[in-house]
C-alpha cells in the first residue's frame, strides 16, 4: 500500500492490491485507488492505516468464504489439507533492474540513489522485487556497509521500494522492516580561526579558494565543488540561492549571502566552464587525489582531530554556524542559510562561544587558590 499526492488539488490518494470475488467464487487480485480527500500527510497516513486494516479483514472474509465453498463441494477426492481458494496471481512482476525507471515516475532519482540501487540490484542474488525479504536486505547491509553508511544505504533501498510498491505488488517495503543501526561515529569539531589562517596560508588552489568558500558560507565539500557561476549571478545586495546536494531530493534551497572578502576572491578566479572551481574540478566533483592532498595539508598545519571531535573540510560548517550564533543571528535565519529543518540539527553544529566566554566572567568562590606561576 502506498500514498501519493495527485493532481493540482494536492490531495493524497491511496494505492493498494486487494482481492475481489468472481461470479464462480474464485478470487482475483485487483489494484485499487482511493482518494483520501486530504492534503495533510499525517491525516493521509492515518486514513491509509485504516484502509489497510479494513482491506486485511476483507481479504480474510473472502478467503474464508472461498475455503468454505470448496469444503462443501461434491468433489471430495482431494484431502482437506489441500483445499485452498483459487487465486489468480500477478501475470507480470517488476524486476530489480527496472525499479529505478518506475520510481522516477514519482520522484527525482539522484546519482547517489541510482548508484546505491544499481549495486543492490547486481548483488542481491534475486531478480524480482517480490523476492526481496527483510532478511536479504539485512544480510546485504552486513556485507557491504557499516555504521552510518549502512543506514544511508538502507534508506536508499527503502525509498525505491516505497516509490514502486504498486508496480511491485507489495504491501510494504522489506527495507522498512530492517532496523537502523546505531551510529557511534564522532561528531566533527569546528576549525578555529588560527587553524584556518594556517591552512589558508599553506594551501594552493583549488583548496585555497574552496576553504575560503567553506569558511564564509558553511557549504559542504561536495556543494563547494558543484557551485556554479550561474548561482552567483545576483543583483548587488542580494544573496545567491543554492540547492545543496543533501537537500535536493526535498527540493529545498538555501540562501547564502556572499561575504565581500569572498566576493573579491571569486571575482579573481578564471572561468573555464560552468563551475566556480571548474579549472581544477571540471565535472564539479572532488577527485580522490585532491582529498588526499587536503588530508596532507591538515596534517602539515597541525589541524588534527581531538577529544572534542574529528576535523575535516565539513568542520568549516561548524565554524560558520558557531560564528553566526556568536554574532546573535536569529536561529530561523541560520536554518535558512544552512538548510536545516529544525533547531535540533543546528544545535549539533553550533558551539556557543559567546556563552562559553560569559562563563569565564562568573563570580569566583571566596576561597584561597594557589597563585599562577
């Protein structure tokens, strides 16, 4: 069963496979569509559950009646244990290799989702969607993914199944029954201004400019590499609108003001193609060799992970959010700039330096302490 918005009205419709009874008493699978007459996703989900429960009872009643009729049949040559209702099965089945094409009818399929699903379709060991079980998905994740990556892969598989439930003839996604794994990875820490100055002085392009973009915008590494000149063509005083890769599937854009210092650096760059850093990353993607160069740069400048968290390019995002918090920028404005849905996510990145400094000004206890040597 699946729910999807349809038409200009934006009302949700429920789609599911149900049973019908023929004139001769045999049962046949049919596809049903029911308009839920609501555009509220929470209300639609509640109505969907009610329909699912009602359909389950209807199926049980039809199967019980068909079973009783066959027991009453004059043909008693077959043992009672073999008497089952006659059920017409689906004549077509959806292959794993065709699922992306079906899912693309309902939602945009990004390159990462396409890559994850293509690998799953090759390695799953089955050909059809209705052959995939929760146990199969669980074993696949155990073989090919760990920690947070396993949860991301599980989510991608679940999304394709959810978008193609109707065509697959399934009631629910098998990946949805696989529990998420605990994520014990360390959170990243912000890069201090002194550390950034060392990195910037020692770096060469593209990382020199990429680091400056990250410091002034909070964009992730992949979004910095994919930044286009067309996104920066705005009127003076306006802020460019960028759609980060992580929020592209939700069609959520962010508005990032360009600091004058960054604008001056960008105006000096050569324009070899559509990407801002296209002279070094022509396809808007960071190369593995460049990532190794950045890791060496961090090590040579003494910018390392410590007890407060790991350090990488995306640590500049923590630095950016912490500086905005310290400057007193309202939380709703910060969310709009960095693309967060809630303050809870922003809290993960913010390191409230202003409050920390105020703690140093709290009154001391009236006790004698050793003098600082």
